[in-house]
C-alpha cells in the first residue's frame, strides 16, 4: 500500500447536446510526480509565452502549436515511464443509450465521471488515499454527486484462493478514500490544461476521424511523383487541429503507448498496461439508459 496520496486531474470536451461525442480525460499519479509534471508544463508555457492552452481555442500560430506539442511530448513521456496514467472515456449521444427524448446531459456526465474515475483508480493497485481536482464546472457538486459514490465502491473484487479459510476463498476489499476534492481554475494549473488537450484530441478523432484520414493520406502523398489528392474540404482551423492530432498519434507511437487510429477511424487502446486507456462506453444492456430530465 502506498503511503503517498495519489491525485486525479480532469477535464472534459463535447458533453453538451450540440455535440455528438463527449469525452472526459483523467490524468492521475503519485502526488510528487503530478507536482513535478505540473511545474515542467508551466515551464513549457513560459518558454512559449503562453498563459493557458485549450484545445477548443487552438489557432494556427506557431507558438501555440509548439506549446501544445511540448505538452503532449512531456506528458506522454511521463506516461511511458509509469509516472502518470491517462484514462479517457468517450460516449456517443447517437447510440441506443443516449438517443432518447429528454436526455439530461449533466446527469449523464456525472455517471461517465463515475465510470472513468473508478477505472483510473482501479488501475493503480494498492492505492487507497486520493485527491481529486476537476476543472471548474458549477453544475456538478463533486463531493455529493460523484465522490460519495466512489467511496462506497470496492475497487478490488477479485477472489483469492486460500485453503485455510472455511470456504477456501478470500474476497478482496479496497474502498478509496478521498482526502481532498477541489475544483481548479485551469489557467492556474497546466496539468488540468494537459487533461483538456487529451480530451479534446480524442473527441476530435471521433468527430472528424474520416476527414482526418483523408487529409493525412493527402499529406503523405504530397511528395510522391504523381500525387493524386482525394477531394476533401478541410478548413484552415481543421487543418491546424489535424496537424496536432497527427503529432499526438505519432508521439504515442514513439513512446509505444498503443494508441491505435483503428479501422473505425478514431483513437482506441486495447491494453491499459501501457499507461493510457481510451474507452468508448457502450450500453451494458437494454436496461442501460441515459438519465432524463425530471
């Protein structure tokens, strides 16, 4: 069991009804590692003369793109070294769970937060003491709406065989304890901005993966002797975001993090042991429906 608290930092993208896909990104790790990463990310901001980075505000300025790339490179390197873990949950508002009349997007997001935080904590074995720092979101009471339920959740339900017990089985119990839960202003904490950049680029891959794939093919064929570009209407803003999306994927590959741009034309992972997990939430059955407004 670790004596040092572990921390969770989060941000989300596309949760509202105007977006088809929503994402939540969680960056987690030992408190000392998170503190060091936050300091190094701040130095990236200072070096590039930026106060804050947000994926939704990505512009074509070279300094902004360089700063975002520096964030990805540094954060993903930490991930490859086991200093932090990255968990992302994606939900599709057009699937049978979400495509219902009167869906409550705020209540639904609370449930998505519960699922992804539970998974993030479960992936850190033998850790019980946590601190949770979400980006500001006034519609959620983090302690009452999410933390209260997480503290009642057993993170370790595996059975251990023990012939000395009456029935030969020991049930494991690991209930998390949150020593701190505090909203943060993202412009003051670069590690929250890093979570935003992860949520944003993942959301983009689900929203515009087909178009990105065509753009990437055209980019790769530019230097061929007889290039035959595939017609694709890509705006300047999309082009800048696709450049960042390409860099993110290449950097994940460089650090062997197992992030696939799959046949479904979106980012996915198939092995959480690499340190990064991207999970498309799918309905667990006909009973699994998004909450509706009362």
